[in-house]
C-alpha cells in the first residue's frame, strides 16, 4: 500500500493516533510500541540495523499481534501485518509525521539516530523512548519537534506512558501526545525532563531503601516485600521487582540519579556487592530470591 493510500484510509477511519508512524529500533520496546500503534489502526514502519534484526523485530511484533487476536482484538493477523513494514532503509521514514526512537540507551547512538531521522523526515515529531537520558540534550541535535514518550515493559500489557517535556518541546505537542497515548488505550502522565522522570526516580528510591533495610537486618526480603504488597497494595514488592528488572540495571540508574540528584540515591554497599558477585536477579538465577 502506498503512503497516499494509507493517508486516504486514515481519513475515513476514526484514528486517534497518527495514521503513519515510524519506529527506529525494533527490539523489546520498539516492537511493543509498533504493536501498540498497529492495534490503534496506524500503518507502522520499523527500521532496524541489519537483516537479522529486521527478522527478529518482525517475529516479535507478529508474536504480539497473535496474542492480541487470540484475546479477541478485531481483524486478522495478516490484516494487521499488511499495515506493517520492517526494513533496514531509514528513507522509509520520509514524510512520516511521527517517528518513535527506541534504539539502545546510549547518548551517542541516540543523537546519531536523531540526525538520521531528521535527514529523511525533517518535519517529523521525534519521540524518544529513553528511560534515563535528558530529552532536552537529545532535542538540541535536530530542528524537529521532540518529546519523550516513555513506554513501559512489556508494552502491550502496560497502561502507563510518561510524556517527557523537554525545554524545546512545543506546548501544543504535549496536548497532541496526550491524545495519542489515550488513543493507544494507555494513560499518560506529563513530567518535566528531570533525571529519572517520575517513575524511575520514585521506583528506585523505594528499592534503595528496601535494600538498605536488608543490609541493616531490619527484616528479610520476603517480609519487606510483603509489607508493601499486603500493606500498601503494591502489585510486586520492591526487592522482587529489583530482581525482575536486574540489580545491574537498577545500580546503573541509582548511580546516574546520585550524580544528578544527590547522595540520597547513592547505591547501598549490599547492592554493589551482589552485582560484583554476579547476583543480578532473575536473569542470573540469584538475587534477593533464589531462581535456580
Ligand atoms: N527494556 C525495558 O524495560 C525498557 C523500558 C523502558 C524504556 N526502555 C528504553 O527503550 C530503549 C530500547 O530498549 P530495548 O530494551 O528495546 O533495547 P533492545 O536492545 O531490546 O532493542 C534495541 C533495538 O535497536 C536496534 N538498533 C541498534 N542500533 C540501531 C541503529 N543504529 N539503528 C536502528 N536500530 C538500531 C537493535 O538492533 C535492537 O533491535 C532504550 O532507550 C531503553 O532505555 C527500555
């Protein structure tokens, strides 16, 4: 289907997201983001780095589509796939109104990616899925309008999207982004471009205090998690969640927050020791809990 046909289609349907959406990087998050926009009726173009990555991205998105159809979403797997293009050719982003950047978390890689998007789509809104980098620092590399759209993992099941407002984000784009997120069936929260945004900052703060409590022998990991699950209705305790996210990942975030927001985010010694021992949580078989 041509771009023009797609736009024509969109004018006859009731889309609450842009009719044509690009996603740079079809990994864990990019594939989920592509799936969400497909579910909302958009035509989605995913660009990844080589043929293997393209095949893997297509596989992840197809898997998510099959899940949606199984759970009763309208249409057929093939019908959804007709609206999906996965390619290594970034010029496929030409003329798209929105490109979501979901490449790995590296400032060099992301600024380079922003420039590549701007070259082929100088008018596009660029939305970054960064979980920790400054959106304002990324935005200065291009003339395009830029905003943060911080999706959560796994994207299909997560209802939250943080809209991160950079220094240069146009005010009307914040309202548009809210409408897009609602159009995806998710709930937006709007946050300033501060380190850790809202979710990582608060989530990591609670986890660090829980780890200090284990370190000080206040209670066992199970009992600390139960305090929050049963006492405060957390769906998962802060230590179990740290195991799921990965102690190394959370250590990196804590170090970044300590360097930007101050000593209150300094990682506890127990956390450093566990990471040094390779106790990274669920993925390594051992964290605050034993998964072996
Ligand atoms: N994984 C999470 O839980 C999570 C949650 C929220 C936000 N994020 C953020 O989302 C972003 C992506 O994370 P992820 O977990 O999906 O990573 P990932 O490693 O699963 O996927 C990254 C994808 O980008 C592709 N890629 C690498 N270099 C590229 C390039 N130059 N051009 C095009 N594609 C390229 C890779 O081939 C891969 O498919 C990061 O900024 C991360 O911080 C991750």
